[in-house]
C-alpha cells in the first residue's frame, strides 16, 4: 500500500511539473486586419462602379506567421447582413436579387511573413445588379486562427449617374 | 458475475427480537440479502408519519393504536414497498425486505445500498444521480439537471438542449444507454441535444472512463446509463403530476405519470409538456466575432422552444422472469440564436424577431425521436439471461431562410416553399440487439458472455450538404470475468472483439458549378461530387483489467482499459459549411479507428459524518480524431470560410476529481468537490495545444440543512451551492480564453403531508447574483454569448392517489 501511494504521489508530482514547465510558446493570438488607413480601399460605405475594376488594399499582421486571406463580395439586398463598422451606411430600398455580383476568392500570402500589404485588383462585371453589397475579409494565420472583417459597399452604374 | 439475487417478489417477515419495550413501533429495512438499508424513506398511513432508517436500517414511528398500518418504504434502486399490515404487538419488530427494482443492465451484488453496489461492480469511477438529485437541480434539459457532479459537464445548446461531456470528452466519445439500448441521434453534431425526457428518468449512472468492453465503439470517454420510470410496487395504482416553472426563459411545463401493477402485470405511462421563451442573459448586447449585436431586454433572440414526451410501458414480473415493452416519443422544436447562424453573423429584422419572445422563427430545429424497446431478464439457479431489442427513429430538420453560397443559385429554384427553408434533414433508423449470459463458474468466477449488434441507416436532405447518406453495421462479442479474491477483493478482466462497417453513398450537388475543362474544352456546367462513396470496415480488440477492494472504511479501485471508436461518417466524409460556426468542414477517408488507453484509480475513505474520495486518471490516444483548423479557406462551396479538416493526432490527458463530505453540525451536511483535466496534443499541426471543449478546473461547495420535519412539513431542506470555474487558458483555435467565474445557487423545499397525500415543493435560485459569465464548454461560447442570468425555478409534485388498490 505504501509502495502504491509513493508511486501515485510521484506520478502526480511528475504531472504537475510537466504542466508547470510549459516548454514551447504556443501561438494564441489572432491575426489582425487593418482597412481604415488612407491608403486602404474600400472603406465602409464606399462606392464601386459597374464594369470597372478597383484595387482592394489592406494591411494584415500576425505575431507569428500569416496564413491566407479571402475576399467575399455578395449582395445585401435583403438588408439582413451588416457590417462590423459601427457606422451604418445609407441603404437603398430592399429588393429581390436578379443577377447579383458574387465574388469569392482565396489569396495566398507568401510564407514566413508577419506583415503583409494586400493589393488585389477586382473587376466588377457589366450587367450585374447594382445596389447594396457586403465585402467580407477573412484572414488566417498559419496556426489556424481567423479574423473576420465585413464592410458595406455600394455598386452603382457610373453611366446612369446624373453628374 | 455478481452474485445473482434470487428474490423478485416483496417478502414480508415478522421477526421477534429482544428489543426494548417502547410506545413506538419499530422496524428494520433490509435488502434481499438481509443487509441493512440506511436512509430508506418510511411513510405510514399515507404520509401521517415519516422517517428515515438509520445506519443499521432501523426506524421508529409513533403508535397510533389503530388496528392496521399502511407502510410504504422507498429507497433508490429498489422497488417501492407498500403494504397494509396489522399493527404489531409491542416489542416486536417489523422486518421489511426490499427487492431490487428491475435493472436489466446492471448486475446486483451483495452490498447494502445502490451506490455502493454499483461502485463494487465498476472498477472505473462511477457517479450516480437519482430522481431526487435531478428534481433538486432541475434544469432545462437532462444534462443541466445532472450538472454539478465532478468530472461531468454539460454542453448546453440554448436553454432546452444539452449533451454530456465526461472529463472533457463528449459527442461520439460518450455512449448514452437508455433502457439498455444505446441512444442514437445525431450526436456528432454540435447543435444536437440528447432526446431524453428528464422527467421520465429515475436514475442516471455515469461511468467516467472507457467502457468499450461492455458497450463497444464510442464508449471511449464514458457511459451514461439512464433508467426510466421503475416497475411499480405490487398491487398499486398510483400517479403524480409534476409542474415546473422557470423565470429566466418563462418556462412552464410539467409531467403527468400513472402506473399500476396487479400481481405480475404492470404498466407505466407518462406525458410531458414544456414550453419556454427566449432566455435572458445579463447583457444588452453580444459581440459575435467582431459583429456587434444588440439584444432586446437581454433576450437571446429566437432561442425559444417546446418539447413533448409520451411514454408507455407494460410488462410482466414474476420469480425468475421480467419482461417489459416500452415505447416513447420525444418531440421538440427550438430556435437558434438568429444573429449567429448562416454564412456570417447576421443582423436580423429585430422588430419582427423581438415582437414575441415565445415564437420560434428561422433558424430553428425540429427533432422527433421514437424509441421502442423490449427487455427480458430470466434467471434460474446460477444462470441468468438478459436481452434487449430496440428500434429507434431519429428525425431532425434544421430550417432557415435559403442563403446561397458557392455556385448555389441566388434564388432557390421552383416554388416549393418547404424545401426552400429546409437547410438540413437527417432521418435515421436504428435497430439494436443485446444478449448477455451470466453464470457462476466454480466459487471464484462470475462470467458473462455477451453480444451487441446495431444497424443504422441515415438519410439526409435539405439544400445544404454536410454529410452523405450512410449505413453502419457493428457487432461485438465480449467475455467478462469477475474473479473473487476473498470477500473484499475482486479482480475484473474483460476482452471484446468488434467489427464494424461504415458505408456512405456518393453525393453530388443539386446545382451546377462552372468548371474549366482541363483539355481546353471551355467552361462546362458540372454537378460536382460532394462526397465519394466509402466502404470501410474496422476491427478492434478492446480489453480491461481492474481491481476492486472494498473495506470497512477504505476502498480502492484500479483499472486499465482500452477503448475504441469507429470514425463517424462525418469524420470520414463531411464536406460542407457548418452554419453554426462559420466554417467549412472536410472529412478524411484515411482515418483509422480511434483507440484510447486509460488508467484509473479511485480511493475512498468513508466514515459516518466524514468521507474523502479521490479519482485520478491518465489517458493516451495514439490517434485522437480532431477537427483541425487550417490556414486555408474555401472559395468554391465554402463561401470563403476557413477550412477545418479532420486529422488524427497523439493526445495525452490526465486529471481527476476529488470529493470531501462532512457534517459540520446536526442536520447539516457539506460537500466540497473539485475536478481538473489537462489535455495536450503530442503530434500534428496543433502540437502543444489542448483539444477542443477542455473544461476548466472547477470547485463546488454545497451545504444542505435538513432539519427534522414538523407537523405537516416533512423532510424540509434548504441549502446553497457555490460554484467556481477557473480561467481556461488552454485553448485551441478557434476557441477563446474564458475567464474564471463564481456562481451562487440557492435551494429549498419540503414535503407537505395532508389529506392522504404528500406534496413536494421546491424552489431553486440559479445564478443568484445574476453574474454575467461565459461557460467554456457551452455551444454558444464561440460566439461570445454569456450564459443565462438569474433564474427562479419552481417545482411542485402532486400525487394523484396514494391508495392501494
């Protein structure tokens, strides 16, 4: 019995020591998305145009190593989705989707980076529905942590605009 | 096997004793082996007098000088005793022998009470929650009512659903057995709750360790055995109505029970109805990822629900034979928090959603679970035969407004309204058969030889693919031997062989995706294959060796066992968006069966008014199946969501539970419990990280004051619980660190005797201080939704009749 107790006590002690000496540092931090700078585009409530291209620009950072990011532009005609930015954008009247613009792409970030200036040309085709859209950016790091940021944008037809 | 018990009928014996002359009537309650039963409730003349037996099984009641006495005795795990007798002469002792109630699963051995009996059967740590515990801790669903047991936690899905987590393992790593049959739903899913009516539960036994030898695949983290309404006492017709109310989610509900028995034939029946509103949290808003969602009056939008349960059983009970047929149907509908479901956090039409807190809008789930069970137990001499056969149908629908992703059409085609809202559907039929033979071999060996077989057929539907249709056939055969090494020590050894086959069907999208022809043929519309057909067979050898020593004060159990689990069809073939957590989940057809080695110890030291229990364990998985978040995203079907892929890694876990109980004063009992689990992935992409749903270390201190009853108030009690959960910093993506919290709960209640009836009233205040806290293992933790705030829980139990018939 004493023998057994000693073994158990030793085992518990060994486990306690094992836990307390946290050998390698684990990555417990999420990557970050910065889209608010002057050089970044689009900002919340910005407008992009039918048949034209625009350049998505944002800054991504991580404490260890960045993974990849995706851009997702989808219609928000039903006004059901919303942005992470506190300011609300003026919306058009709700409507049913006919041929909405849908853009979902994943982009690699070169290995080994902690900071990355994303710059991606995105073309808005002719003929898609104009109106309220939602642009979502998802960013991961190599560990698998993910950050999400969504903003509201508007797609309008530049030619039909009275100017 | 355990020493077979011989008696199945209630025996009344009058015995002379040289006891002291007294004006009171004295008696003694014993079990079928004449061992005293301490703590049995004795009631005389329909509740006129109540008492509880002492440690030697004795009780005393005042003599009313009437000619006859109606005595009822109840004790958990035994058939209720109810008998009209002549008032005995002074100085004589009424000896009442209780019969263990029908338990087709467990095997009865010679010890004085159920808890000790079960503990002797198991060489792995086992916890018991009886009807009293459940009604005293009554939560929104069974697991939240069983909460508070060290090492056991509940994954709560809103306020009306929950599933068990044993030492941090849950989902398909815990087997739930009801009426001897494995309860099979869609337990792989995070939003799935146990389809079990908590009012129909007499007792829950939780085995905290691998039990694959007895239960086969999935019993890797533990087993939860549920016993339903017990066989009624001979020649009785009785019933009761239980009513419950909860202030937090405005729950109203209740359950009506009627049972009867005439000699050998018996029946039980029950009807349960619950309806609840959106539950309230102590917060005006929640942050889902970085999305800000304001709440109306702190109500978690669209988490209302309802549940109905219908149960009926009938059977025959006679010496050497028990047979019972049971049928139950559980139906529930409940909403999901509207802002946190779909492809992204959503701002919903708050005016519409907040118009009523009782309606169930989209997204929602509807579940119906039908269960038919037949149980037989036959015994003769040293041989015993037990068998259960069961059929279950689990039908579950998740509903939501159609949202396209990938190349799904922007508008749902056709005008079929119901299909357009059917996000997912699962329809599963389950057939089960268990056969067990027990026999004594010589003086030392109690052998059991058993076979379990199960067939599942799961059909899926809805516009959003997650898992393919599948069929699953598994069969296992085992031999278990309990070797007696003297009167106090037993050695247990078991071995089992399992063979299982999983077949999934090929699944293709219902919508075309434009794909570029690699040979330069331009772009074609293709109905992409979402899942390939899979046909896998898994074999496994499980074993366990254990030692059980039960002394007067000190007892010890030790066990080493190997458990296993076949990969689920979801782990093998998932390929779709998990709408609850905004992620894209992919199966892996290369997965092997999950195996686990675990060593368990359990020490107990028990004296009257003081006891200590310690249960450490160590566990190693050579290939733990883990849903690993990658850094990639899926821009086709996954709507840009992060890809989570099933992988298999080495995992080590250890931890344990401790319990100290003491009686600081007369009629006051106190219990301090604590539990801790450490988990670490030893290989793979997340080496050094823990595994998902790792519960934080926790402590709980409970004190209960149960003074003697006075007048019509019998067995009154009042007490408090202080619950402390430590900070959980050991997390794995996408989890978040969870802060420590402490909660205070109050409880009080009494039995009220009067007018031939005995009412039971209890009031519980959960989260008295209205603390805002996050539960690390809660379903809504990932979206940062705090747990329910202060909650007054009222319950009343009214007997329909207390008379013999």
